[in-house]
């Protein structure tokens, strides 16, 4: 056993050797107090490679910015020029990543193999795909569908859970991990898949939910970006498209949908983390989700896009602060979801329309599902946490995060 653990640590050490090293990188937190300060941060985000982990939609809400040791003095000086002070919120991103590797290795060492996948750990793209393939082979409820293929040749796979596909039941549709570094989102979707597939026939609530609905999940909507976060850069967000005429790689597939395409909250600069791409649906990840949800047109009851972090439940619109016609119904549903979610472990969530509650985000999934596909209950959920670990949420928070989220979703689904 000891040798086995040493081997695991050794392999992880090898695996991390070629990765970008974030030792000494900090995440600083800054609160813009005025419109000018907010505009400054927005312009900075969309015109540079500075890695914003969070950018608020309005003044007096915090922004989180990752800074390298070499750029810290420069960033701090620019903020000071704008009369903004900051605090160091995460002192060493590299240390967080080492802790994450350590925690994952510990989980691997103690996993007893009772389940097909250790739902209390993070998994590579290949591991998640192997899990879905095994489920499809062994569980009569489960099938898979390939929605498209990434630039680097990875399938964008949807897991379908249905007790009777020919019945054309209402569908609950999920996309997860379209932003590569948001690992908790794939883990949450895998956990929910596990809950549904193992609970059917024994858990009355789950049995009823499967008898009434079809459940469809794309656990890793951005496979190339996700693989890149495992192999090279833990903090990568976009896909891995090689942009013509730029040395910067990647498009934000969650800014590549048509509603409000290229508007505020997305960038025309290929070096930005929110680069929207050359045209709506130019990206394989976006067109795969477009085709998968269109295949169920008219029967999608909820469409949920999983993101992290900041603990928010968000409705359309993202591209404008105008409210959608069905906003009262959306607000009612979100309130039910968040009450059930928060009553699980007390995790505080805010909720409301995307553009006001978090930030303007043009060309995102949720506006497309609502506006183009007519899905009223179309939401983005920003999972845990509120910035202590950011994207590197420890694996021991996977089960509580997924449990509270699932409780919120079940309560909402039972009320709409
Ligand atoms: Zn995201």
C-alpha cells in the first residue's frame, strides 16, 4: 500500500513537472467604488491577458484578479493610479494547486472501488468518458450521444438517462465545464448522474423524477480546455483554438452564442479570457451544445449551465440589463431553488438576472437556451465557493456542493 501511495505521488509529481507553475501568484481582491473605476477594470479585462477570476457588474462588488510575482507591482501601481486599494485574497495560487494534487492523490489511495467512479474526487476527461461508457454498457437507463468533436479530436459527449426514450418526455438539460478550470462543475454533474442512475428503483423521489423526465448532461463541454487544465495550465478558461493572426490561443465558448454576440462583457481581443471568437457558433463547443439542445426543441423544461465560482443562481438576460418577459416566473423558481439549496448546509447564494447579479455576459448559453430555444427555466449556476479557494475547490467539497445544488434543482423542478 505504501509503495502504491508513493507511486501515485511520484506520478503526480511527474505530471505536474511540465505544468505552468503558479508559485508566488496571488489573487488580489479589489472593490471598485465608482463607475469610472469599474469601467477601468472592464476595459483592462477585455484588452489584456490579465487573468480576472471575477469581474463585477456594478460598483461596490469585488473583483478577483490573479497576478504573477513579476506583474504584481505594476498591477498594484495601476490600481493605485485609479485610487483603488486591494487586499491579497489568495497568497499563493501555486500552493493551492499543490494542495489540490495532494488531496486528489489521497483520495485515489483510499478509494475502495465500490462505485464505478470516485464521486468524491476530480477526474480527467478520459476517466469521465470511461465512466459514461461503462454506464451506457451496464445500465439500461443510460445512453450517450456525441454532440460534436473538439479541435483536438475529443468527443463532446452527452449522457442521456431515460426510462423510455420513445416517450419523448420533458427534458432537463445540463452543460458543465464549458470553462475549463471550473472543475467542480464536471464533478457536480458526474455526482448527479451517479445519484440518478444508482437511485432509480430504490429512491422513490429519484424514481419519480426519472419516470417523469429525461435527463441529459454534457459533463465536459470543453474537453480540450479541460485536458489542458490537467496537463499544462490549471487556470486555463477558454477552449484551445489557435486564433488566426494572434499568438494567443482560445475562445470563450460561453461568449460564442448568438444572443448579443460580441456585445458588452465579451472581448474582441484573442488574448482576453472572454474572447468571443470570429462569429457566433464559430466554436465546436458552442455548436455542439446548440445542436444537442435543438434536438429536444419544444420539450426542454430546464436548461442549466454549471459554472464556478461565486455562489449565484442566474437567469437571463446576460447580454442586457433589460428583464425577460418571464422574469417573475424565473425569479419565483430561483427563489425556491436557492431556499432549498441554502437550507441544506447554510451556503449563502444570491440570485437574479445575470447582467445585474454578476456581470454583463453577451453571447452566453443561458440567453441562447431562453431566447433561441424558448426554455423559460434556463439558468447559470455559479457553484462554490466565494473565493477562498476559487477554482481549486478541495475535493472534500465536491459532495456537499453537489448535494446542495441537487437539492435546489429538485425543489425547483418539483415546483415548475
Ligand atoms: Zn464559468
